[in-house]
C-alpha cells in the first residue's frame, strides 16, 4: 500500500527539511522504497543529500 506524507509550512527555519531527511532515512532503513521531493527554492533537502539541483529555483529551466 502506498502512503504519502507531506511536511509543509510557509515559515522558514522550522526544520521541515531536517524532519523530511530524518523520516526518509528511517523509512529507507526499515526497507521501504521512498521518494523525497524538494519543493524548496533553496534546495535544502537536495543539498543535504549532496545532489545537484535539476533546475534553477523558481524556474522550469534545467541547469546545463
């Protein structure tokens, strides 16, 4: 069964990215397949995992 969890909030600095990363690690360690989506223009979650951004913030233009 697929489950979706959304961690959202308008204010910055409330540990949304940290919480998302921690939950992702816990669910993956428990053997679950996970997908984390970083909708933050700053790309905090993306940077936490050491991945490059696929597009510029607030744009659909891919980084070349």
